[in-house]
């Protein structure tokens, strides 16, 4: 599957499709290599989809901005995780106004490309 257009990704999430979950091995690697600084840190996930990685980063102490250009992905993430401590931002990081991102920058910037799985 190779989508290149915003509407293709939006339809992917609107159809209830998703990607594989973040594995325990990946979580361990993040803990080893990208633990939040003392007192927490700021993280941004670019291309967050429905937010599995963003949710994990929030659970270990990061304050997270999750950015995706598929409105249906952000809508699904907001609806499913309203109190997760993640700011869900619908924007194309390359072409849209990203003034809503943290002006102070981030301690961690991630792009995760998991494998697609069919809907249940």
C-alpha cells in the first residue's frame, strides 16, 4: 500500500483501517534510547495516524503533539483518547501553517512507519 494523497489517507482511516500496534520491543527501544528528560519533555509525532505511538509517549511522561494530515485519523484519535494528554493536530507538516506547534521546540521528533493491517 502506497498512498500519496491526503484524501487517500483520510479514506484509509475513515474506512476503519489502521496499522499494527507498537510492539513491546519497540517500546523497550524507546525507553532505552528516547526516555523523556527528567520532569518530562516535549515530543512531536509527525504522521501520527490514530496515535498509537503518541499515546505511548504520553504514557511515559512526554507532553505530545500528534500531527497528521488525515482529518479522519485525528478525529478518531481525539474521540478514542480524549484525556490522553496528547494535542491532536490536523495539519500537513510540509504545506500547512504549523504555527500551532510548540514554539519552544521539542526534545523528541518521531516519524513511525508501521505496517498496515486490515480492519477487524
